[in-house]
C-alpha cells in the first residue's frame, strides 16, 4: 500500500469546515456589534462590523450596520463609502440605497440623495420612505415632485385599504394640485392644443383611475 497523495483526516477537517465557520463567525461578529451599539460602545461596534466584513465581504447586514453607525456618529462621507461598497458586493442590498440616500442628504448632495431614495422607493414601495422623499421635495421647493410622491402614497393607501392614510394623502394631493395649478401634467386640460402628447396621455390615465 502506498501513502503517496494521502492527506491525514486531521488536516482535511479544517479545510472542509473553514468556509461555513467564517460565515458563522462573521454573523456572530455582527451580533456582537449590535450588542456594543446597544451599550453605546461605538468604537467596539465599528471594529466588530469591520472584522465581520473582513471575514465575509458579502455580508449585507454588516454593511448596513456599519453604514448606519458611521452616519449616526456624524461621518456621512464614510457612510456613503460603506454603502457604496456594500452595493458593489451585494447588488440586491436595497436598504443600502436608503442609507446612502440619507448620508448623501447629510452631505448636501441632494440630487444624488434623491436618486438613491427614489431607487429604494421604486424597489420596495415603503410608505415611510415615500413620505420621507416627499418631505425632501418639499424642503427643496419642488412641489411637482412632491405631488407625484403623494399621489404614489395615495395609490398605495387605496390599494392597502388604509382609511386614515388615504384621507391624509387625498387632502395633501388636493392642496398640492392647487399650488401647482396648470403646471400639473396630470390635471392640466389635455384637450388644450398647446399641451404635449405626454401631458394629454397622463391626464387621460388620471381620468380613468
């Protein structure tokens, strides 16, 4: 019997379990990081999140936790970097759009922040995020965009059968329609020869709702 090519079982075992152990260890580090955050031990929390990502660079929870911690501590620029890295490693990490949007907003990069939050809203239809986006539009003096966001909120409330939300959304939409007047591409008279085909089409669709 030849022993050439034989690898002792004791050497094989670590090789067989190394990948699952790393993933498990990374998740445990995230749990520790959250525990440190609850105890206001921010330095330790940041360290544990970073250690988790060193073990598993595809662990979305670690990116979200680290980004949120950085933003909470006032380091919005680093938070943007963390969320961007997370999206590059985990393309389906939609919550990173929400976090990065807030971080970019804090930095004053409003157009980029809007784009991130709009992407998150389009992907999730999160009512709270829709309201947040509408609030950003209001702060920036963009009533048309604000009206579009509230119409989205109203449509979701009607679909989900939420009477209180539906009432609030209807009142807000009506108020914004009065503000924007004929600039509204939905409510402006579609029969007007000066109206573009897009405006006439949007008005027809709104009329059939």
